[in-house]
C-alpha cells in the first residue's frame, strides 16, 4: 500500500471511505485528511479494533478500491456517480412521460 497514493486520492475516496465505515463522522473525515495513520486511529476508536485489525481492513478495502477504479481518470471517479444520477433521473422522467401519455 503506497501511503502517498492514498493521500493523493483522498478527495475522490472520502465518500467511499465513509460508505465503507459508516461510524466515521464528518469531523473524523476532516481530521484524517488523507493520512493513513489517522484513518487507522479513527477506525480503532470507532470500531474498537486493534491496530492490526484496522490496518488489515484498510488494506483490504484499499486494494478493492484500486482494483475497481483502475484505469479511470480522476474526473471519471469524481464525476462518474454524478453522471449516473443524471442518467437515472433521465430514465425516470422518460418512464413518467411514457405513463402519462399511455394513461
């Protein structure tokens, strides 16, 4: 695990980190600010884990994150979910219009 890469990707990963570990607060996320050791400490506090368990959980999650996002640019990572939401909204509107015309 390259901690410099982790720090460099923090802005794009924050939401995913919070999804993974829902007990982390917004204040925790601000304090972590891309520092691996700070995230480890916060996970230990919030989940009552030993340091080794927190590190293992983080390594497993980060490996999965990297695998799922390999080859995607930062803009795709940052804006991909926004694009997906717009597509879903468009489909939803299409379905509503279709029902209105049929009904």
